[in-house]
C-alpha cells in the first residue's frame, strides 16, 4: 500500500468509514479488512481493496502487516481491544510501527468508565 493509503477494519459506519471515504475522495487508496461474517456495518464504498478474513485475530494481523503506523481515534470497545493488542505486540517486539493515540475529548474522557443506568 503506498504512502497515500489507509488501512482499517473495513466498516463504512463511524469515524473510520468517514476517513476511508475521504481518502478515496482525495485519490488515495483504501485497504479494508473485514471478518466473516461481516459485523462491521459493511465495507467502505468503493474501497480499493477489501480483504475478507476468517476471524478477528486474522483481521488484526493482516492490518498490522499492511500498516506503516497505528493511529487510534475515538471509538468503542473494539477500538480499545485493537489498541491494547497492538501495544502488547510492541512490548513483545512483534510489531515495530509507531503508535499514535488521538484523544480528541481530552485526557481520560473518551474511554473513562460510564454509567449504564
């Protein structure tokens, strides 16, 4: 994937889908990696390449193999899971790419515990 490319989990909903569409509109390439069955809300419209993998672990591995760096944007529990896993891979030296965590809501606000009542 060239430097102008975006590698992500393949969904067309949420912030990642918006970014994937923006990359495509700007003439960049998009690699989406979705598990089977696709629970991510479907693939990005017009993704340059969409890989369908067997399981979530395969998805994380394939995204890591294709990525030059890792960027975490605000998301849900899946985002947190992927972020913690890649941090552990860095600690184990299984991944060497830089990791960027963008917390646009301010320190400890986005992933802080919330009441479900």
